[in-house]
């Protein structure tokens, strides 16, 4: 236990004089808890600690209460509107006769904080924590953990903010006055929607009537107009409001975890020096935002009851891999239907990002697959790309625009022409973008009609990808993500991936090593991951890749070829490769020809034609020594499709799948690929 301090040292005596018989104890106990909470938050991150089921003990007048007993009284008290009678047991719990007994562990932070706020509510709104602790709470608790905690922390904070800064019902537009004319908070339709949704927060899904539908349209339209800006609190809260609608309305385009994560980001950004004021201001907008967060947390528990990562360790002997002809679940190939849907979604996502003007690279297992298999790892059921983290807010606006279109609104107001073009492309393909989040933010692209765990493409955030001064790129997490040297990524190049040519790092093997250190990824295969909404099953099995050479494709290393010499593999010669590039240049870049500096490489693939990579210096008026790189290969599946291309098939030669040209050492200025039809 911490030593007690005098009331004079705390400076709270006059403010706490209305706390009846416990006024002399409460300030001293609270200050001790302030110190404990600050130490608890600073010591270890909550997300790395196990949940403790017995964090607090309360000594009431009639008996001692365990944490579960305290919680069993606080939850119905909150559900009843925080009302209690004189003989209600909650009075005994929230007016203890001795200081709260608590465990000094980070896993106990949520129960301790929940009890303190409940105690403050019972006392009429007294501040349960110092400003420093509010800062630590905003910066130290993973809100996904709050959502999965049995403690109704968001409800408690919401109630406390109304007591800490009460407003008459007709004065909630003061938030709009603070935000001036740029805000939507003066709009009567926006206010009406808030007052309509508030009573329905006790139901699982907000039901839309005609009036609510009209108000929701207005909110989304306004957000599309002035953009989401997390640097401006008024705009940020308006954006959060639209985000909450995307989560709460039927057929949501954003998941609850993302709404929790984004809210924490906004409050952190504006609460570094005045955390308490920001928490209070957020609770007095007039929309009962904390109560909406409580509903969103409830939906998060349903969406991801307890997101798990399960390792399944099995030895090679147990899998029967001594005989390479035996199949094993850890390395079972994804069924053909799912594989086809993944490749279709990947093509749509690639074209969508190109239309949006959002440079991307393949990452993690997808990058490994492009290097080792020239495609998806056969037993991998997902595809991972990443874009610069600054694309986060434009993507959010695009998702809001999708919802606006579903509601009959024009979605192009305020959107860049690139965003409009990308949105139209998704509509034409009958695809959509959604937002998901667990520990890391991910956007996904999937068919409009997709449900459950349908095949989709993950688009992650990469910090520094768009910053030419950044020395390294960080994937998935700014603090804890994989770090890749920038020189290993730029200038990007195209890599073979199935029948597509996708953007990858400049030195793909060096970047792959950042994700899978040690070099074993070249010859050792690791069991698959099975992804679902709530669980990732990972087979922690490592066996030599040669065990699967008779059933899965493996790529050979790039080997130099003499220009004009025959290439190993069916229907491929270096001469026909050069001729294919020349035909493409003649049709797409008249006046540009291949220079003398030619370099040709070949990489074999187990069951299909080899991949060819031709590098050359382009000659022509005003090019100034441009360097080009072409990828070529043949595929019987796309033979008819390729007849429509500029580099049409002649005989049995390879076809150009991708051509990049630009100044040496810079991103390509000219890009052509065979998917643009």
C-alpha cells in the first residue's frame, strides 16, 4: 500500500467537502491511487499482459467485495442510469470504509480505472484522476482490450463527462460555436440524428427510419465535402461521427475495432497536454459519443470475440513428410476456387491502387511468394500489400463515399479526380473497400456480395513509403513494425506474381530478408496460416522445400542469358523476347528503340514457361538515357487475351507483361502492363 498524504498536501479539501462521511478518506486514497495508476501505465504495455481476474478488493461496511462482486453491482447500476436507493448494495461498494486494495500490475489498470470512475460518478462527478493519469490512459490502453473487458469503461466515462461538465439539453450546439462555420455541429439535421440514435443505443443495430436516413445522408455528405482532418478537432470529431455511422448502420463498411482505434488516435493527438479537457469535450458534443463507443465496443466483442493467434506445432515426422508424396494439412494447397477468387481480387486491387495513384509494394508472405514461387505461396490463403500511411484518410473518405452512394448521394463532392476514378472502377467491377482493425489497421478489397471469410486482399499501412527523406520503411506499426531499408525498396520494380506483374521492392531478396531474417526462407518452407474473422491458425512446421517440388511451383534464380541464345524452357528464346519488346515500343512509344546496352535474364518455374527480364537503354528524342525493364513470359491460359495487346503474340514466343522506363535510379516515368485493356 502507498502512504497517505495530508489533505493540505493534496490541495483538494474544499472541493471534496460534500462527500459526507467519507470526505476525509477519499482524497488521500485517491491520490495514492493516482500514483499507482501512473506507475502501472508507465511500467509495461497493457496489451502484453494477461488478464487478472482478481485485481481489486473493496472493504464495505457490511462485507468485503471481490472484483467480480464489485463488477456484478456496478454493471446493473450503470444499466439503470446510475440510480441507487439508500439500501442498495452499490452504496456499500462505492462508499468503502478503507482504501481500495489493488494489485500493482498493468493488467489491472482497467478494473482500477473503472472503479475509480464509478466512485467519482457516485460522488457527483468529482475528478477521479490527475491530469497526468488521463494522459497515460489515452496513451497506454489498447482500446481493443477495453472493448473485451467486462468493465463498462466507456459507459462510465460517458456518464462522468456529463457530470464533470453538464450542459442543458438545448445547448449542445456550443460545440458548433467553438468550431465556427466549418463545422457540421450547427446543422439541425445533424443534431436531430444524434437525438434519434441515442435512445436506440441499447439495441444491437441502429434501425433507420426516413428521418434518420435523411440526417445520416447529411452527415456523410458534409464529411465528403470538407474531408476528414485529424489535425483539426472539429473536423476530426465530425469524421468520427461519420465513421460511427459506417459501423452502426446495417451492412457496415467499417468494423468496430477501427472506430475504436481511430477515436483513440484523435483523442491522443489533441490530448497530449490537456487530456482531461479533451475527454470532457468529446463527451459534451451532444451526440453521446462515449455511449456510442460503448455500443461499438459491444459490436467489437461480437465481431471478434477474442482475436486469437493459435500456433500448431507439429514435427515433419508426424506429418508423414518422410515420403514427399504424402499430403499434409500444414502445406495443403488452397482450393482452386478460392485461389481463382484471390487472383481476381488481386487484379482488381492492383488496378484500383493504380487508378487511385497510391504506390504500393508486396509485403510479408506475399513478397516471399513472389520471390520463391513467382506467385502466391500455394498454401497461403491471403495476399498482403502496403501503401504509405498518409493514404489512410483518403481511403476513409472513399469508404464514406461508398456508403453515401448506397444512400443515394452524389459521392464526388470534394473528392480528388483520382479518388473518383478509383471509386468508379470498384463500382464497375462490383467490388468494395472495407476497413478492418485488430492491432493494426488494414483496408480490404473484396466483392460487394462477399460475406464472412470470403477471399480478399489486405492493404496495410507502411510508414515512410511516401517520404523520400525516410531512411527506412516500417510496415504495419510505426513503433513495432518490420523495418526495411529504403534503398532496398526504391526505385520499385515489377515482379512476376502468377499471371500478373505486381509492384515489389528494388532488391526483393533483401526486403524479404527483413521480414524473414536468417535466409532460411530460401530453402525451408513453413506451414500455412488459416485466417478467419476471429482466429489465425498458424502451423509452426518447418521442412525442406524440396519435399514439395513435385506438387508446388518453385522459382529458380535469375540467370543471365546471351542475347540471341536459346532460353531453357518451352517456347521461349531471347531473340523472340527482344522482338516482342520492339513490337511493343513501335506501337506504344513510336520513335523509341532499344539501345545497345542489353541485359537478358531467365528464371525457371517448375511447371510453366520461364520468366524473362530484359533491361535496356531506350534511345529516342529527349529521353536522356532512360533505362527500361521488361518482364516477359507465356501463359496458355491468357493466350487469347494477349492477342489483343500491343505486343501481340507471334508464333510461340513470350509476351511482354510489363514495361517500365525512366531516368536511372528513379521511379519509372513510363509504365505499361498487360492488364490495362
